[in-house]
C-alpha cells in the first residue's frame, strides 16, 4: 500500500500513476519519490503494460521537491538517495511515459514532466524553474527536448512558460481544456499502446541511448 501514489489500470495495456498529495501541491517528498520509484519498477516488469500515464490530483501538477526536508539534517542521506533513484528510474524507464500536466509544474515538477516521453498540457499548465534562485537545474534532459538555445535560457532564468508557448516549442504535444486533460492523455496513451510492445521498448531504448550521448551518461 502507498500513501501518496495511486496506480490504476484504465484499460489494457495502459497504466496510470497518480500523485495524490494535493494539500502539499503534490510536492515530491522523499516518500513520494520512493513510492513513485517502487511503482515504476513494478510496472517496468509487467508485460501487460505498454505505456504509463503520470498525472496528479488537484490544481497543481507538482510544486517540486518538498523544501521542508532540505532543512532537516536527519533527512539528508535519504533525501539525496531518493532523488538519485527517482531521477534514474524515470530517465531509464523502459516503457513510454506520458505526463498529463495541469497548473504549475515547478522545479522537480518541471523535471518530472520533461523526464516523460510525451506531455499533454491543460490550458492552466505552466512550467518554471524557481530553484535557480538558490541552486542548479537539470539542463541535459530539457536540451534533448527543445534544443540548446531554449534550454540555456530556461536553465539560466526563472522565466515561466505557459501552455501555448510550450506547445509552440514542442515541449508539449498538445494543449486541451483542463476538463479534457484526463481523456486527452488517455487518447495519447492509446495511440502509443496501439504499437507493438517490442517496438516501443526498442524505440525507448534508442531514445535513452541518444539522450545519454557518446559517453553513455546523462548529466545536469
């Protein structure tokens, strides 16, 4: 049983992973990250699943990492261990991931969206990197999606992107009314799931290899 992550099967062979922590703006705490990593590991091993939709409950997709944990000295080891595992689990997940984004996707929430393969945005969706006020942001994943010029700008400023601008730069695949987001993301997942599962695994493996580059590693 998990407290903040719900896995459902809307229809074969589609799985849905939902972050359910709306009172905290779906902040990605140590517990949430670990629950997500556990769930994604299980789905990766399920031959009955071809695609995973990742969404969240409430008006905010995710406010990013839970900043209260950064001030807790006793949480530091678990904080960084869960962060490393969560990033690697998402980045290397063998199945296609579809993000359904409503409202703000901030800092780690922005990274979560970009670590998915496809993104469907509600009109309320916004993307921003407020962590640049005190730390670094992941560059390589964003650059792989939108190119170096845009990635440099967004990794060196805190400029906010709206849904339509994100669509224009191909950061998201489509923009829909908020009320239509769940169904729209499911339609995208159906399109992915219509492909041969083996072909999807191959395409995802090639995408990961390309993103990792010649040295076989992904970086910040």
